[in-house]
C-alpha cells in the first residue's frame, strides 16, 4: 500500500525549492527599469560600465561597505564570498568561440583602456606595440645597433591569434623574443582584465576580506568586478546560454541577493 505521507513530503519538499533563476530575472528587470530611467545611454553594456566606476546611488552606498565594520557590511561581503565560492565550484561561461570566457572573480573584465603604447629593450632589440584610437595595432621589433626592423605587423583590430599566425613571428623571432612581444601585446589590450584575488591596486593597500576569501584588489576594483560578474550572469541567462542545472541555479542565489541590494539603494 503506498505511503501517501511520504509522497506528500516529497512533493511539498520539491515545491519548497526557491527558483533563484526566476527571482534573479525579476530583480534584474526592476534594476533594468531603474537604470534605463536614470541614464540617457541606450546600450546596457555602456550603462553597466558607467555604474561600475562613475558616481551613482548604488556605488555610493555599497562600495563603502567593502571596508566598513558593521553587520550589514559583513553580510554584504559574505554574499560576495558565496558568489565567488559557487562560481569557483561550478563553471559558468559567457560568450562564444574565441570570445568564450569563464565567469570568475579570478579573471574579470573591469573596463576599457584608452589607446596605449608599450616598448621594451631586450638583449639588443627594441620591441614596440602601439594600440591607436582607431583600434589599429602596430607591432615592431628592430635591432638597436642598426635600426633594422626584423619584424613588423599592422592590424585593424587587437587580435593575438592573428599576430602569432604571421610567418615572421615564428620564423624570425626566437621563442624568448616571442614571449617578450606577447607580454607587451597583453599590456596594451583594450580590455582591463584582472584576478581580483591577487591584483593589488597601487592606489590602495587595503585588502578586502569576504568570508574566507581575501581580495587584494581594493574596494574600487572589487565593486566593479562584482557588477561585471552579475551582468555576465544576466547575459547568459537572458540569452538562453545557461543550462539550468542544480549547481548553476545555486550560483544565482547570492547573485539574486546582490542585485536585490542594488534595488534597495535606488528605491
């Protein structure tokens, strides 16, 4: 004879699970409605970039909590710690193809960089990589003694794979020289990407303790990184890229709570 009490228990238990994906969608839509009203810019990406760094009610209220000593501040940092923990325990990816990256505080986009040029003199050679305002990237390696250019490549856009595919890169440059050029190339990247647990902001020496984790990046980069992580999680969910497994849904529990905090700052 079936045990209806056990069946009822299991049914109610399944119904008690909180749909954090649905909850996240709801709070993000409310957040979206706020920033669409507060900003004249039409593109979500550009607005999020503004929220990460420029003055606004969310930044003004939440960023100080990263260094403040209070119960609310400790809870806020604990929510960031749980989000980091869940993302380290389960891989969520954003983007497609060569642009596909894992969503992680250990490798997160912070903001775009202005045009930049970098040089390095190494064992008689001058290495130079310059990224221009029109997105073009010019790369050159020449001998210091004679000024003879041994490698040169001009690109319409920043693409490491294209640079490495050039015949002169592998045939003319030694493996060590290739490494020097790759390092310079990374330094002029149009995107500022950091590991927030190890990157140290030269403007602040204060580490941020979030639960069991210590972020060395300071409050400015950590706040920006948190907003970026949440935005990337929003994108993969809204664009249908997320496979809704139990572990994936668990990542959205702290994410929901953090976006809910955003709304508390503007309502």
